[in-house]
């Protein structure tokens, strides 16, 4: 039996590019328009709302604190730890993320 792993993984991803008010810094965050918005570009915090990207099916709803940065292809991923349940997550950096915040997080590692 043959599986289409890439296709099966992509089926788990839902593009959801919504604006929101950040629960950490209280700033208004606008949609990206080129990919899904999954974190605040100002303070870099995210919210633990997805099981699979964009599905909004996670019941935790804790804040995801940015704790590190790692190289990913030609960009970087932000490493998060949920302040409520302790799970670790990673999100790709967005074009409009505050580079000073990215640098500050990378120094903490």
C-alpha cells in the first residue's frame, strides 16, 4: 500500500489568515495576506488554539510564550512553550515580525 505523505499532511493544514487583538501586548494584529497569521508580530506571542495548523480545535487556549529561535530553510522558526499546559510548538517567522524581538529571543537561548 502506498501513502501520499505530503498530501496527507497538507490536508491537515487549514489556511486561516485572521486579524486579532493580542492577548499579551493588546495591540491590533492585521492579517498577513500571503499565509496564515499565527502569532503577534509585535511581542511574538501566540495562542494555543490549534491541534493542526488553522483548525482552531485545541481546547487549551493558553498563551504560547516565545522561548527560542531555530533556522528553518531560508528563514527561522519561533519556538514556543505554552504557559498553561507546557507543550512546545514552532511557528515560521512572518515578514512583519519585530526583528528586535527575534534578536532578543535568540540571545536567551
